[in-house]
C-alpha cells in the first residue's frame, strides 16, 4: 500500500508535528508500507534556509513545496504560508498517480483537511483525518475569532464535510474524542483515540552528572525546572512565571527551551521583576533532545483550561520518556491528570495557582529521592503505553481497518518505485 501523508511541517523544521510524523513515517515504511510525505519548506522553527525539494530518507519519499515563509512567527504570515501550501498540494497532487492508495491528512495547517476532501471528490481516494488541534474551536476559545463570524461558520461546515467523508478520524486524547463526538454524534464510530508518543530509544533517563548539556549551562549543581517546546497561546506560561517569581531567592533554576508567541512575554516578565533564576534557550536539534530533556529535576507541561480537549501537549510524552518528575498545569478535567495519577509520576497544578506550583517545586527540591522515584515511575508507565512501537502498531491497525473496507480494484499493486519522481 502507498500512503501519502500531508503535513506542512517536516524536519529540518523543529515543529512537533513534523518531528512526530518523521518518526511515524519511517516506522510505517518498515511495516510493508510505501510512504511519501508532502510537506513545505522549513518555516516555523528552523536553522537552515532550504531543505531539498525532494529526497528519500530512511525509506520515506519526501516532497517539499516552495511555499511562502514570510513572517513565520506571526499569525498572518503563517496563515498565508498555510494557504499557499494547501493550494500547492491540490495542484501537485491532482495527478492521480502521485496520490497512492490512502491519504493521511493532519490539521497542520488547520484547514488542510479540505485538500483531502477535494482529492476524494476528484479521485475517490480514501483518507484518514489526524486531528492535532481542533479548529475553529481553538481560535474561538482564545478570542482570535467569534462564534458568529462567517469564517467560523464556514470552517465548521467544512469540518462536517471532511469528517463525514473520512474513513477514520484519529484524535490524541479521550477528551478530544468526546468533543468531536458531541459535535458529530453520527460519526462516533469513526473516531479512534491514538495518543502521541516519544522515541524511548533516543530519549532515556540520564543523570545530570553524566549530561554535557546540563554541565554546559550550569544545571548540574542546582535544582532545575524545565519547560521545553512551543511557548504558544494555548500554553499556561503565566502560572510558571508566577512560581518563578516566588522562588527567585531559592536555589532553583527555571529553563525555557523553545519559542512562540508567549516567549517575549515571559522575557519581559523576567526583566520587569528582575528575576535572576530564569534561562531562555532556543529550540534544540533532535540529536540534543536526549540531553536537554534530561538536564532537569522537574519537567513542566501546561495547557490553558479553555482549550482542554482541543489541543494536546506533545511534550508530555517526551517528559515521561526522559524519566523526570512532571508538573502538569491544567484544568481539573484534563486527561493529563488521569495519566499522572495512574503513573504516580508527578502532580497536577491548577491553572493560575503559581503558589501551589512553587510549593511542589520546593517539596521535590527538599526531597530529591521523591523526585527520582516519580521519574522512574513515569518512565515505566511510558514503556508500557507510549513507546513508538506501541503507537505505530495502533496506526497500523487503523490503516489496516480502512484498507480492508476499500474495494480490491481501488488498491494499486504494491511497488517500491514512484512513477513520478519530479520535484514539487
């Protein structure tokens, strides 16, 4: 079977969706699938100008469009780049021989699923929707759009069409499954919950005394609290900064690795309150993650209550793999609380309660054995539930189920060669 995956971001871009899909596509290509990726040039978080327009990497054919990279850190620029990417996808994938047997389409950009719907109308190609973020709900909850706006109504109508024609709808948490099912009760049977994952072979627990990253940044001699990943509008950084302010006189170091809309807000907060316990670092290359994610005593994960069930923090799974204690800043109904309670790997903190977070940090600082034990339990839970191999098998099950539902004549003969090898 030939599987075409549509997602705007892909390495060398550091965006989490691209990193995850790289791992997924490589593993699927080892499982009797021909996988091709249709992506854009690095445009969100990257450290090089251009990637090859076409290349084969570890058995996966990667095609990249020449979409716009104007103002990649601004909403308007990213929206323009996303629209151009979608248009390019329709143009280049209009050739039926390029499509393969099945399309896996994501919500990066949020309106990308419409492309799969159009290709389905043209060629009756089956597709699976993989929902990373649930739009337009996220935009409405964050105040970027209003429920009565015409664009929101149009978006909901397009979601209805694309979900209705999809063979399956993959969501990342039980909470997200409930939100989608409540919106479309007739489609409940199509919804599959498949969690994100982390590469547990690449990312393993590591003592700070044996960690060059921790030593380089002076983190091996002090209790370190780490926030690694996107610092975006959906994340609760305000509670983290409140705790950092309360602990400014303690021997605690807060490290922020990444970027996003709230990164400059956090830096301004540090400057305004003259905090000396915060360190800001850029996104790290994938080969550095085994060291950066383990250069701490406590990992932070946060999500605003209004977007619970609409987005899922992928960094959570990397924290579990790293074997560190975890503090999740989230709503009372967050799925994160259930996992943390079952794994006994940390604590859930109410949004806005910087004092509670500060107290938990001091508790672990004063009892390092407790922090270590939480990390060990988290790693064990990760190995039982969220390894790459475990999740890939779940994706394979969904793909196999969809494949079995397709008429035999609609599935092309397996081939390891793509008939059209021209760059996109």
